[in-house]
C-alpha cells in the first residue's frame, strides 16, 4: 500500500519499494516537472564518516526549477535564502520509504511578498504532481 499526506511543512509520500528505486524514481519525477537536483547529501554516509554512527538510508536533495527560481529571485532577491526546494528520501523502520517535499507556499510565506504567491502555487502544483507520479509508479512496481 502506498500512502501520501500533507502537513504544514510539506508533502509526504510513503512507498513500498526499495530505497534506491525510490531515490531514482524521485529524481526522475522531479525532472519531469522541470526540477533538477543541484545538491545531494547522503546523510547515512556523512554521519558514518563524521560521527562513526550508523543511520538508515537518508538523502537530502536540493531541487531547483530554474524558471521558477528566476521569477522568485526577480520578485524578492532575499528568497535565495530559501532555495533550493529540499526533498528528502529516507528509509523507515517499517520497511517503507518516505519521500518528503518542502511546501513552497510555507517557504514563501516567510518572505511575505505578494508576487511570490503565484510562483509558490506553481511550484507546489508541480511537487504535488511529483508525489502523484511516485504513488502511481510504486503501485505499478508492486503488481
């Protein structure tokens, strides 16, 4: 069973597929919606290397849609502090993989500039489509 939900911070999808497949599927679904991954932080590897601790697989992806970023930066240059959009992919103890995408509306509310609302709305719609795509693919992979 694949689930998803939203909170005040983001859009969450829970997948019953292997972690690496969830990671590559997430990156591909982001590309379809015009997002590139500018940064990728391997939390598991970093914590092992820096602290010597074991951690379940966990990646932080810095996703950017250049046209949306350009529009946002043109409207309010200080929005750069909130870019790129973070997406996390993490292995849960129950075997599922959680994909979480930051809510652009919540992020843009920090700047509180009226011209940012339509940009954040579009970014959110694109991320919602990413979530829907992941749910659909996960269901197909389970058949």
